[in-house]
C-alpha cells in the first residue's frame, strides 16, 4: 500500500503502512476487542461494551502503531513523527485525534482484507451474540 496523505486545519498528515508482520500482530490483537460485543436484532452494537475497550492494551498497541507511522507537517515547518510529539500535538489539535486513528486503521489494516481475505478471516471469528 502506498502512503496516505490528508489535511486537517492546514496540517498535513502522512501515514505509511507498518511492516506487514507488525501490522498483522496488531490486527490479531484488535480481534480481541470484539469479545463480549453484543449485536441486537436490529444490528445495533452495544456501544458501552465497545467504549469499555478504549483503555485496553490492544487499543494502545494499535494507537502506537498508527502514531509511529504518521508524520505531521504544519505550514512550512519541518515534518515530525507524531509519536515523538504526541501530547504537544494533540493538546493543540485535540479534534484531530479520532480522525487520525480512523484513517490510521484503514492504512495499517486494509491491505490484509484484499482479494477475498475477509471471507476467509471472518470464518475464523466468533459470531456476535444476538440479543
């Protein structure tokens, strides 16, 4: 996958995919986040269970993978790796955090699901409990 670049509030974010095995390890950890999530008959997720996972080590691993593979450039300033200035950057641009994580998940994990891989992988995953 090629690098992905986007802009928020005149700040350019450039994301590059991690090494395949590091990405695969993080993706396997992400699968643990599906444990305990219930889906109602109208296909609504139990949001409380999903939110409870936000402080988990699995989420922290995914966040770190994304931050390590994202560079930031504001105006004509020198680009920097997001992981190196994480708190400073998000204290100034708090509203960018969720968008960066969502875009980062796409960049880091989308390639694993090309060419019918999703069907093969989904056969290995537990079926969500219907409530």
